[in-house]
C-alpha cells in the first residue's frame, strides 16, 4: 500500500477549550505547505451584510519548550 502524502494539505478541529465570549479560535489545526508545518486558527464570523464566513490565521509552529528538571542531590 503506498504511503499517504499529506503535503499541501491541512486539517482544522473544533477548539475544545473555547468558551462563550472569549477570543480563542473556534477551530485549530495545522497545514503542510511544501513539506513545512504551519499552525492554523479559525473563527466563525458574520459580515455586516449578514453573510457567515470563517476567518483564518496561519502562523509558524510553536517550538516545544524544553523543560529541564532539577535533580536534587
């Protein structure tokens, strides 16, 4: 079976940490652009004319913080 190619594809999931009234995105996810991973955030919106749309922000991925544990001696 050939390996699945995720290049130039992305995914958004409902944000389970979103609460009513806060500014957190409604959806979060990632997208692969030519082999490089990017973060996605999306918000449900309504235009002045009443047309529903989704606004999107693409940003660099967060680097995982390295946590150094202190070893007691």
